[in-house]
C-alpha cells in the first residue's frame, strides 16, 4: 500500500484508480461509496477517503476482491457503519 498520507492526497481520478486496482471496485461503485459516506456526514474529503479505504479493507477481509450483489453494497456499508458504532472503535489507518 502506498504511504498513507500520499494515498489520501491523490487527485480524485488516481485515488479511484487505486481503489479499482487494489479492490476491483469500479468508478461507479467508488462514487456510490463516497456519496454514502458524505450523506452520513463525513464532509471532509480526507476523512471520507480514510473511511472508504477502511470499508474496502473491512469488506475484503475474508476474500481477495470486494464483490457486491444486488443491494449488497448498501447492506455492506450499513454493516460496516454499525460495526464501528457498536464496537465503539474509531478505526484509522494512521501508523
């Protein structure tokens, strides 16, 4: 993985391409995930990108690539959101 700080500050196209290369998530899915976190109140782009990466890592923790069937993306996002809330953990990628 690229250096954390460098990764979060990439231009939008390069960041979405990184997500596609690492997690097999196309631009449409990436945009949907980004919009979902924005609607949840994560306005700051750096914080939102961190959540996107954490969500991707959470979603592929048991498989190599992230795959979502019909309705699966929203369910996965909600599960991730609840997991963070109920475990009272504020996951970060900072090292």
